């Protein structure tokens, strides 16, 4: 006679696992902080949901980025500020432990390390972000901005990454328009950007020059 106990037990285990996974994933979407204060409080108190899917991970990571640069975060006492920043970095590193190719998580780890004034960690995670997203326009733009905010953390290697990211940004119309805006804003980067624009495709060179003229007149 067939013993149904083993298959039944396996079904129960699978059901419990599925329910737990569903609960963990749903908790990210049900957890909707109304403002930066709510999110930062959740991080500080250790009540942040644990994301499972790439989509839910991206949501929580983006919330971390927004909260880290918020006015509320900057006004917090030093102790709470550090707990918040370390909490976001720990979340990002937990994601990369399970998914080493998750470039956005490496970026959050670098951004939080920069605010923690951890230069060594900043450079390590910045490099990891680049290695896992060499030709991703949106992350190239974010790394560009991150380096500008942390000029004192730049090195020969981060400069190499910056040049590569600028070249990536120059490979699209939107990227070229965005880079023209940065060219106008950041005079200390104009020579570097000009040198790389000369290596871009003619159509992007022309677009860049048109945008610089147009935006300069605004």
C-alpha cells in the first residue's frame, strides 16, 4: 500500500515555504513609509522588511538612497545618523552576498560608505558597482554624481571609472543632453568631458555642442 505521509509532508513544507516567501515579499509592498522620518525610524529600529525579488530589492534600495540625502536625515543626532547609514549599507551588502551581480546594491553600499566617511569601503564598493554595470547609463550617471559629491575620495582608479562612465553616457541622446548640463554646472570637469566628447560618434558630438550652446543661453 502506498504511503502518502512522505508526499503529504513535502507538500506541507512547500506550502509553508511559499507562504513565508509570499509574506516576506508582500511585506515590502505593504510597508509604505509616508515620509523620510518613517523610513529612517524603521531602519534605526531594525524593522525594515527583507526584500526577496529584484524588484522589491530595488524599491528598498531606492528608499535608502532618498532617505540618506534627505533633510531629515541630515538633521538627526550623530548616533542615529550613523545607525541609519550603516543599516542601509548592511541591507545593500546583504543583497550582494546573495546576488553579487546586483549593481544597484553595490552603489548604495558605496553611497552610504561615502556619507560614513569610510574612504576604503567607498572605493571598494564603487569599483564593484562599476564592474557589475559597466555599460548601464543610469548607474553611470549616478556614479558620476557620487564622485562629484565625494571629490576627496577620488583616486586614479575612480578617475578611470569616471571616464568610462562618461563614454557610456555619451552613447545616447538623453545621456548626451544630460552630460551637456553637467558640463555647464561643473567647470572643473569640462576638460575631461571635452576630451571624451571628441571620441564620441559624430551625431553625439553635434548634439552635445548644440546642447551646450542652448543651455548656456538659458
